C-alpha cells in the first residue's frame, strides 16, 4: 500500500542578482503519517522544480506557502507573478 506524499515549498523573498545569490527556498516532503522523507533548500526556480519532479508521483499533494497578491513598492517577486499567472 502506498502512502500519499505531501510536498511543501516556501519561496524566498529576495531573488538573486549578479552581485549576490538569491535567498534559499525551503523544501519539505513528508508521508501522510508524518515521516519526513526529504527536507532542504534550493536557490532558484529551476532547482525547486527539479526537486519537485524528482520525488513526484500520482496522487501527491503540493503546497506552496506564498501570497498570491503582494502590494509593495518593489512589486511582486518572480515566484508570486508565476503562481498568479497560472
């Protein structure tokens, strides 16, 4: 019997520039019973997607802890724009 895997992504608030790397996005994957399968960090969108795809399976659940609308002088982060556009 397989158990459902739950993945969680907590995106960064500061994206990288040529002068400094982006903050790290938090990643976690647990079974429905609560056992942690994987947890860590990624620095860019490609790395986050690679992590999600590496442990994806049918019936899995993905939760993203990020606001969909952000009103601030500097505008939305890329991850917020991408989530909102989908």
